[in-house]
């Protein structure tokens, strides 16, 4: 009840072949293939036009000046060892006062 099985698809294909015949069905699939090919070619031509327009615009525009970043001095890193925190609780191996 959920979907088409392989048997449903095969029966449907046989009915289509009987209605349209092998020649007509084959020519219809050829037309579909030609349509897909022309669609892909049209998409590729559009992409080529976009690239050409971008390159032409890039040649005509003057080069952009990038903003200079301000140089900030870095703060020195403190590498001195720190003393233990006096308020920290004693560890298990230390005697308690």
C-alpha cells in the first residue's frame, strides 16, 4: 500500500509500449534527451557570459586599495610561576591544621 514495487513499474512500462509502440516511445525519449542536452548547453553558455562580464568589469575598474590595519603592540605574556592559592582547601595528602 505504501509505494510502487518493481512489478507495478514493469506493468506500467508494458502498457506504455503497447499504447505508443516501440518506435514512437523511442522517438519521445530521443526528444527528451535532446531537450536535456540543450538545457545543459544553455546553462553552460549563461555561466560563460557571467565569467566574461566579470572579467570585463574587473579590467575596467581601477584596483582597489585595501585598508591598512592598525598595528597594535602585543602585551607581553606573563610566564612567572604563580604561588598556590592560600584560600584553596588542603589536598588529601596534606595534613590539616
